[in-house]
C-alpha cells in the first residue's frame, strides 16, 4: 500500500507540473476562473492523497474525496477542450494519465478497504 500511495502521489504531481504551463494559453477571462479551479482541484487532490498516506484512520474518506477531485478534473479538461483552450492531442495525453491515476487509486482503495492481517 505504501508503494501505491507514493506512486499515485508522484504521478498526480507530475501531471500537475505538465498541465501548469498550458494555463498561459487560456484566455485572460478564464485565468481567474477555470484555471484557478483546475489548480485548486489538483492541490486538493494532492492533499487528499497525502492525507490517505499519512492518516490511516482517514484513508478511506480521503481516497474517496481524491476520486471526486479526479472526476472534477476530467470534466474541467473536457470543458477546456470543447472551448479549444487545449489541443485534442494534449487532452488525449491528460485523459490517458488521469485514467492511469484512477486505476492506481482504485487499487489503493481496494487495498485500504481490506482488513489488516496481524502477524
């Protein structure tokens, strides 16, 4: 589980750093709305992943919240694509990476919900 949480956090952070430079291509009217909301979703996602890793008693809730933030990110990037703020190719890359993150998150959630075995 420890390994999954570190991989998940690192991949989410890497995606954030990949996406961040694209915000300069958004129109001025969206820099303080859509861009800010995407940034906020990423920060909240990373906070929840960190919480899930560090606080076992809050792990299930934190992972569920992280999944919700990922779903929000997909919607925000779909909106960005439909408004042509990002290219189809860039959207495909982001969507692929978010799908990969979701798979890891689902595995992490499954392992977190299993009862711990005591030695």
